[in-house]
C-alpha cells in the first residue's frame, strides 16, 4: 500500500485515491473489497476520463501471479486479471495459438480492454470483449463468482463490458484459435474520389484495415492493410505504396511501428500498429472515439470533413476502422456492424473539449456511441438512450454491488 501520486497513461487525469494497493493474491483483493471502502481497479491506465477514479482505494492487479492456462482442447485460455496483451501474445504464439484480433497497441491490460469494449479492426472481426467466454470477479460483498457464456447467457452478455461497475475481474477465459501469419502494407494518399466510390470495399480489403487522416485535405492520408495473402502489385484504390516505414502520427518515429514490408510474420507482430518493446508515443495526447453504423460510414466522413477546419488544429491523427456486431449489452457495437472514428488530440484539454462537443453534434444524427474509455462530452441521458439494454445493466450493477463500493462520480452520473 502506498500514498503515491497516480496518473493515467496520458497524464491528463490525476487519480484522487487515498491509497494505491498492489495485492499479490486474489485473497488479498477479496479482503480489500470486503472491507467495504470505495475501491476501483487501475489497469494499464490507458483511459482518458475519470471512469477508474476514486476517492477511496485504488487497486493495481499487475502484481497478481501471471496465469496463462490453455484448455486441454486448445480452444481457450484462462488468464489473470492483471496481464497485458503483449505478455499474453508471446505465450500463446509459443503454443501455436492466437487471438482473433488485437488492439492497435499491445501495452494495454486484457481486463481493462474487455471492460470498455476496446477493439481492433476488420469487417468480420468483433471487438476484443467478444473473445471472453468466462469471467471471474469479486463482487461488492467480497465473494468470488464466475459467469460463463454457455451457462449464464443473457446475464453474461450484460457483465462482459462492465465499466468497472460490477466488481474486480480476477481472471478471464478467452477464445483462441490456431496461430496464423499476416502481412502488413501501408499506402499513402487515397484520393477523395476513391473514398466516395469504394469506401466499403477498402474497409473489407484485408484481415484488418485502418485508414488515417488529418482532415486537412480532400482524401485520406494513409491506409494500413493487414492481409493473409500478398497484396497485388501497383496502386491501392489510387494510393501509392509507402516508400519507407510510417508511424500513424506524423513526426513520430517509425521504428515504434510494426513491420510494413509485406513480408509474412506472426499474427501478434502485424495486427498491432506498435511494437511491444517501444512506447507507442510520448503520451502527450488525449483521445476520443465514436462508433456509427457501418452503412453510414461515408456520411460520417462527410460530417467530420465539414468541420475539418475546427478539428485539424487540435488533431494529431484520426483513425477509421470497422468492427463487427455483437450481443454484449454495453458494447458500442451492440447489434450493429460499426464504423469507428478515433481521434488522437493534442494534450490541451481546454482547446480540445469545445471541438469534441462540436464533433459530437455533427455525428449525433448518425447515432454515434462514444468509446467508454475516451474523452466525450455527451450527457448521461444521451449516452444511455443509445443502448437498449442500459436499464438492465443498471439493475445488474445494483445486484452485484448493492453497497456501491465500485461506484464513483463518473459512474454515478452515468448510471443514475
């Protein structure tokens, strides 16, 4: 237990916790919860709002014993609540296994990514939380309970993307599949005419596709295409192959990025944009992200481009991706295939928030759902209205945490 000053990854949030605990066992976590004081879990700190803040006790699960238990049928793996994806990747690959997808950086914790429905890209690939088939969590009374996809059905679907409101996740069971290889290609300067004519085809032209833009020109700045098979020679929808490695953020060192030569390599060395051994950026940034129905992707592009003069001065880069639909109650991809617009802003909250508000206004007609772990200004009534099962989740949170020890002002405002 320490009284140290704790911030999130970007440094824009200073947590108000009285103490930071680093328990070394699940039993120690249960004792902390059973004490009945306000408590929140700190993952890798890769969130940009106060969803993990507390005036009580903050718990880091990084000190739990690492658990990577592969099932006898080799179709799932059980992991501890503190493991990071990058640490899991190597263990799985050594066993000839893989996950269906990854986020853009491997530095984040598995439990934290699942709790917020963090995702990768690909029209056929759902977000990372959909790989979860089992959850072990300590609920508000200190009891350790398990929920499983095959036995708990609807309740399980409500508990996976949980925003930290149900308990402390001590272990997760994830679906795995045989390891595979991918190739990554980067293309520069996609013409506006190609975007207008072929955006759905572009987004589907690979295992995972990300488009990057600064909203300063008519076209798209870059495309990062990850494929199982080689890319045909020549241009890609009018874009030329990059002549050297790229970083998504202009001016950042390309050595931080994963291989872009088109050579095949293990899945976990191609799907993330960033290498585990390098910090993906300086952390001098804020982030926002919005999810709209995939069939309205071009409308979303046009809506942001219409306010590009406001967006560009505070923007470092914007990434455009796709995520398949799922059945998880609080997933931004709940029952709809999704087009996601991710904004990496400069580290200036006062300058960024008015632009975020204007961006949300522009995307509101498209029923945009914000990423839970990012910066957004939409009020709780607006956000709640975009999730059909939100009232059911509120009831589930009350069941698992009747004393409200996992609540904080951020959740109080959201859940009511």
